[in-house]
C-alpha cells in the first residue's frame, strides 16, 4: 500500500485550511476551511490523526482520518493547545487573569478526556512558558513544574500526585522520548556564587545524592536548552548568559555540554569563538550537528565522544535541520541572513543542492523525508507572506503567496509516526519543478525587507546594512523558526510591557527606513537604530513565544 500524503495546515487572516501535500497541492476537501480571522491556536496529534484549533469561539477537535468533528469545547480564549502522545488527553491554556477585585483568577490550564469530552482536571498556570504538562510516550507518566518542584502523575490520574522531584529550585525539566523506563533531565540555576547544574534521573528513583544517573555543573548560565536524543541515551545542554561580559556578542555567551545516561559528561569543544546558533541531534542518536561562531559560522558534526566527525567549513548559516530519516542535513541562514540553504547527504558528506529561500521565517521537513516547506509569516515579516514547497534537490514544486492585504501566520505539516514513510536513496539530480529553479544571482547589496520592491536610493543606510558585522539570529536549538500568534497577552504584565516597548521601537525603525527610502539623509544615531532591528525582532519573538 502506498504511504499517505501529508497535509499542510495554513493559518492566517484568510482563515484556517489544509492543503494536500505533493504532488497535488490542492485544498483538502476533507477539512472544511474555517474562515474566521481569529484562529489563534492549532495543533496536530503526534500521529497526525487528530487536529485541534481555537477560532475565538470554540476549541474544536477534528478526526482527520475519518473527516469528522469529535468535540467542541466552550473555551474561546484558548491560545495554546497540545495533545498527549496517545491521543487520550487534550491540554488547553488560556491567558491567566485575576478577578477585578484582585482575588486569584480561575484555573486556566484544562486537561480534557478525548474519549468522553469531560474535563479531567484544571490547574492555575500563570506563565505561557512551559505551560503544557509533559507525558512519557506511553502516557504512563505525566509531569509538570509547580513552584520549583516537578510533580508526577501516573496513568492520567491527575487527582493524585504520584511522585515529586524536589531540588533547590528546579526551573526546567525534560522527559526522555521513547519507551520505558522514562528518564528526566532537570535544570537548577546557580545562586549565591554556586554553579548551575543539569542532572539526569530515571523515574521514580529521585532519593538521595547517589540516585542521579549523571550530573553536570557549570557557571555562566542564565537559561538552558536541554535536548534528548531519540534513543534517550544522552542529553545536549546549551547554556546561555543574557550578556557577554567581554562585549564580543550582543546575544551573550553560549556553551555546549554533553551528558550521557551512563554517567559521562563533557564540554563540547567548539573550534571557533562566538554564539551557538543551533544544535540538532541526528535521528540516529549517535551524532549531532552544531552551528556556531561569529559570521561566517562554522558547522560541525560530532560523535558521542564529542569528537568532530565532519566539518562543513564556514558559511552564512544559523540553523541545522536533519531529515526525519537522518540521511539528509540542511544548513540554512534565516532571520537576518539571506535564506541560503545547503542540502547535504550525511552518509557520504556530499553536497546535494544550494537553494535560496529569501525572507523565510520558517522551515520544516515533510514527514516523507523528501520535501521541505519554507514560509514567510507575520508578525515576523508582514510583507510578501506565503510558502514554498521544495524537493530537497532544490526544485520548487509549489509556491503560494497571500494577497498583499492579507497575512499568513503559520504553516506546518501533519505529522506521522516513525516507519510510515520508507527511507529512499538520496538523489542528486534535481527533480522537475513546477517553477523555474532559483539560480543564485550576482551578489547585490542587502536591502532590508521594508525597502525591497522600492527604487534604490543613494542612502548611506544600504551601504551600512550590507556590512556583515551584525550578529546573526540565535534561535532556540532544534526548534524550527517559530511563528507567533496575533497580539495577545502573555499572562505576565512585565513581559507584556517589554513587548509593547519593543513594538514601539520597531515602529520607529520602520518610519526611519521609509524616510531613508524616500531619499532623506539619516543621522548617525538613526542609522545605528536601524542596525538594531534584527536584534529587537529576535527579542520580541522570544518574548512572544515565552522563550
């Protein structure tokens, strides 16, 4: 039997709809378009059989396989949704608000039984960051961070806390993927001169100092990102400081650490100084790729001994994406880079293609391991919104641009479980494309998105903008460039205030750029303001995503 065709969900001011994947690219008739302009939250289940969305009136749950609506929940203010791994529970989160008299607000995190439609449990969850409980793959365990403790529930019984992990102040944790036994990586930030540390445990053995499987402590960490490999044998930890005291980087300093469940730990030695833009595990669990160093950035594949296996040299890149089967790796430069991609056969370390996806704010592999989607989405970029579907050999098979007066907020593939799509041999010859192949043109002066499609000016601004001295975008590792929802509150007044101020600054920059485009000579401080745009956009994106 032929494998299925993944759907592509599209969310924007034109509503929410689904497009059939390669080769047809027609709108799916199985999912009826929701034409509302207030669709804030969407999610597929892990196996892709269920789809949930909130349209500003209700949260709807749709069975994609059978093309039928399963449930509608009266939760109009929902801004986040997530399915449990086996489709037994739907978690929904609404922005937390206190009552007008100042008393505590109502619980805003709900867990719904998808068989009965009943609410299993409600919790108060003030912050959007890490709002969703985490499940083990078989749903035997579910965990959430409460007041610096990790609370564990078993078999979706949320009325009884089955276990607690209590360290000084656990600020983050990640459950291991895959089968039992479940392991837990926890992060405790340093305080009063003590170092930060990450520890690995095997559930439910949390008692005493000898119970940890592995431990790694380090200074210089305001936040960390912890990444398990697929086989749950090791964790990579990217530790970041908010400020680089040497003044070398706007984005602070990052270090990369390795912890194995067997107890070994190491600092991954990166041969070039500068930010760590991205780190990604290969699906084979025995290699990982790091993109790092001041521009042009280096990219290197390391083994489990943290020894370099292959060095890709330097280039304009800040992201790494392994294909679902792990046989192809895309190195890309998005955000404030120009969208160059390098597609590599990682078994032979041979370059397959070098397509360019200008102004992309999003990238994702199709579950079939053959196709890719790149997209330009609002609010990151409000002009030229649309998406392209590529074959990894560099051919554009389908392109869709939304009308100039509309916005596209998000696109994403319907997921599938491992094994649904067979791994195919790597091709080097470009497949026939629906559109002409974008050949790399002669190098031109970089023009900020707001100045494109306008007459060139002799403004000094563009000469300045072309200088490659600025830092490239640092993104949350293994977290494809995310798209944020339309304006809303995060549930944290301080964060909302910061977001408001950043938007104010960005608006002022936009006005300066328009003046420059009209030929006005800008002052030195105004040019410097414009050069901060990429950093401000990154900061805004992180705040809106709750990073």
